[in-house]
C-alpha cells in the first residue's frame, strides 16, 4: 500500500512524502525544507530511504545534503539538471523508471521550466508528482526551455489517464485562476472551478492534488491547441499559442 503525506513548507511549497507500507520505504519528493521533511517523517515513524528530485531549483533540491546526511538515503535526480543538484547517487531521463518497494514509477521528461525537469508517474496508484511543470490552472515559468519543448512536455502530461492525480509543488491556484479566467472567460467549467478554489482557500484548504481530467477542461496552458483558445490568443501553431499564453501570464 502506498501512502502520500502532503504538508506545506517554505512560503508556498508543498512537501510530499511517499511511503510504502510493505517495504517500509519512504521517498522525499524534492527537498525544499530538510527540517520539515525529517520532522514530518519522524512524526509518522517513517524512515526516509530515497529522494526523488524533479529539477535543480533550490526550493526543490536545497535540502538534499541535510536529509542524506541525517538518513543515508539515496538521491535520484534528472540527468540534465544533475550538475546543479547536490548529493546525487543516480541520474535518470525520460523513459527510465524508479521504484519504492515493488511500486514502479515512470520518469517523464517535462522540460521547459528547467531543461531537465522530470515528473514521476506511478501508474499502479494513479498519481504523478509534476514539480513545477504544471500547476492547478497553470504551468511553471519558462526559465530555461523553449515553447516547443514546454508544449511537448505538457502534452506528455495530458496523455496520462484522465483520473490521474497531479501533485503540484506550489499553492499558486488562486492566482492561476485569475489568469485562467482572463485567458478563457467563456469556459463555464472553469468559472465553477475558480469559485470552488476561492472557497477552499478562504477556509485554508489546499487545492493540490488536482485531477488531470479537470485540468484538461480548464487549464489554458493544457488547451493551447483548442480552437477557442487559439482563436483568442493567436498563433500559427499550438506552440505559438502556448508561448503567447505564457508571456501574457508572465506580465499579468
């Protein structure tokens, strides 16, 4: 049995501990705050055995050394980003696999936010840890990649089963909803979703994880090839439309 423990850390990050009750292994999905991760694991009696990094940014890999020194865990990181990540034991690329106990996770190339960004998809559990590649109603800033690269990454995420739960790394959803309504104002399902988000945040409730089917219907960045989005935002190709959306969000 696989358990996911989610908790807030830093200013707006979420931490995730993935635990297998059969093997008693525990994986840190990224390490934004080493102290918080070790505290949360200890409170559950879980021994951290692995770290799976999604990309090199310090609010995702900055706690690697402290956690590894305290636990002796093994660190897996994306090959392209690995030179910027501390304490790496194994590098992986899209198409590789990692495992917690007998549960295998597929590594997906989701480059764009950083060139080497990866996601971890556990098909047997129906969950994916997507870092900063996609958020509820948004996507990460395009710090290193190209529109073509980032759009290809979002399509890979979109091709996962509809019921997949996406564990995004930040609580950005309320702000993302404001831009999404600007980008796609005629989307009735989006309006309902935005109202639900507002209510949940008013009560201090998280908006993560999010279900892929809902994001495909409401997230403008996952819909850059839809005729209504392309008509509103222009572009000869979906990549062009995605680039226009990303630039607009950067300046929104």
